[in-house]
C-alpha cells in the first residue's frame, strides 16, 4: 500500500471550530446507528443495507488538529447486522461520517470520537 501526502501551510491563521460533543448514536431519515468505537449497529436489518460504491458502508474520519483524513471500508467479518471496521485511529479528536445506502438513498451519520 502506498500513501502520498504533503503538508501545505500558507501561514494563514485559522480559528478552530468546536465540534459537537463525543457521540455514540446518530439518526437520519428515521434510521438510528449506535457506535462502540469503530463498530456500528444500524437500526435497519442487514438485508436492507445495499452496497454503495461496491461496499456495504464507508467511513470517513477527519482529525480536528491537522485534518488528517482516513477513508475506511468495513471488515469482511459480519456480526449480526453490525458493521465493523478493523482499523484504529490515532490519538486526537475525530469527526466520523458513516455512509449507508438503504432503498437507493445514501444516508450519512455523524459522530465525534475523542481518542486519548
């Protein structure tokens, strides 16, 4: 695996933006997702979750301090309707965006994760 990255700093001061408090549950369009770390449990049956861009789910994470970006696909391991991501995130405050497709609509669930 190869990752290309560069830091760009134009020295323009930027005021930090406060993120919502750490959260373990998100709801959109009547669907609730509960979270324990990188293990997500949607309120809809697993059979109703449709592949989106070839995957059952996508997780995008941004670290607040430096905007580090991570895009993850779920593990091949299925556990009773839970969606598991095998990766770990480094220390920091992260904003997580989980995307699932149900009935042809893509739904985005937002979480805040603080890792000490």
